[in-house]
C-alpha cells in the first residue's frame, strides 16, 4: 500500500496562500477554468480515466528518463523547443481517475531564463502573461493556477558552488540541464452525481475534523488538488458543501461517507476496511499522529490506500477517536505503536 509520512503529499497539507509570483485564475465556476479550456483546445485527454489510456495511446519508455510513460500525439501543442513529447507516467494504471500530471521540457537556448520565457510566451496565449521569478543563483520559474489546476515552469543552470555529476538523463539529453520543465496538473474532480448530492444534503456529522490541515473556506477547498490516492473519491465542491467543511459525515442510508478536510471526498462505506492510527515520536522530525480510513484501492500494489481524516501534533490524541469511529463504522481499528521520526 502506498504510504509514507516522509514524502510530500498534498493530501496532508493545508492550502498555502497563492504566491505573489503565481497568476491565480481561480473562479467560482469550474466550467470557466482556463487551464482546462486550454487543455481541451490542445487536445490533451485530461479527463480520460488513466486505465483507458494505455489502450488508446500505448505505453513506451521515456526517451530521456527511461521509465514507462504514456506519450500523447498532440499536433496542436506547438510548444517551441520541446525535447520530447508531452506524456504522463504509466503509474497506477488500474485507477479510474485521470492522469494527475503531464510533463515535457523546453530548450531553445543554453540559458535557463530564455527557456522559461519561451514557455511563458506559448502558454500566455491561453492564460495571459505570468511574471518570471528568479530564485537561487541561476533558477527561474513561472506558474498559473486555476482552482485545482496548474501550469508550472521552472529551469535552472548548474551552480558553480556545488558542481554535480550529470545524471543519466542529462547524458542522454545534455540540453536538459538548462531546459525549462513544464508540468501541467489538471486537478480533475467530477461533479457530484444526483444520488451523491441527495445523500450529501441529508448527511449527519460523525466526526469533527479539528486539526490545522482541515480547510475552513470553500475558496481553499476549490484550490486544493487531490492526491493520487484520494482522487477516485474527490468531487468538485460547490456552495452547498459549506456546512460539511472540517467534518466527516455519513449519508442518511449509512452507505456513503463524506470527508471534507482538504478535499470533498465521497467514499462508499463498503470501500472502508479499517480505521488506523499511525504515530511518530520526535527525533530529527516532529512528533505527530494520523487517523486514516483504509480504503479499497484497485490501483495500489496491495489493493489498499489510506485517506487521512485527522492529524495531531502528539501521539496520544487519536486513539479514543479511532476506536469510536471504528465502532460506528463496524470495521477493525489498527492502533500502531509509535516510531521515531528519523
């Protein structure tokens, strides 16, 4: 099962304020999302389930990074200086969710800033101009965000203070070292179905989610991008979701759970197999504890994944809540011994 407390996972972080260097195109109407409109015009299959894409496009080895990808034939994506076609990683291919990120790289000169400028000029036709921010000694970036969707551009040159050996990818394609990386994250979330909306409207509170990561405004909820493991349950929030913020609810018929923490997640109760508490004691990293719903996940190696519903800064704060929630759901409770946060 995919699980790590040590890696960056947006499902465990509160939404930061949008950086001043990022152009924010967020609107309250998902149909007006400019990143999604651009992807439609370019022919990018951003809403196609990932499990359908190998049949439609095939799986090949990446020409530079040498891992499996799904490469997209996009004649309308005339991005100057593309080093390889736009692709998405061939990862979690059984998932019903669309790809979480598409990427390529751009090199029109042996200068990282010029490469970012070339990519900004291309995408500005759909998204408007974006400022290029310099950071570090020779690194540059620019980005647009629209709700959960984003386009991120970044390039850097070698730092003479810290010379690095070229990577295998750099050896295959030397221009990569100063190229502009292009990452497009669509943040796909379907709208609530009629049945889901009926169940949501009559749902009752099971657990108040009173940690710092729980979002307390619809604007933040609209901006947050689902993680790869929560994406199958994520839905597009609207004004009717306001009363659900920072809560775990159950539908009237008891067949559906609604988690509204960093995403609006609609989870069939039959998919929940257990409640788990994981703990870390302070060492190199801080102490903490996490309460997770363990859910059936057909795309993971062991068929399970974790959806975090609460996070606390101490190791002794979630055991009672986990036992109570497990009893209400009729599932086992797994309270794991604390490990050092090394």
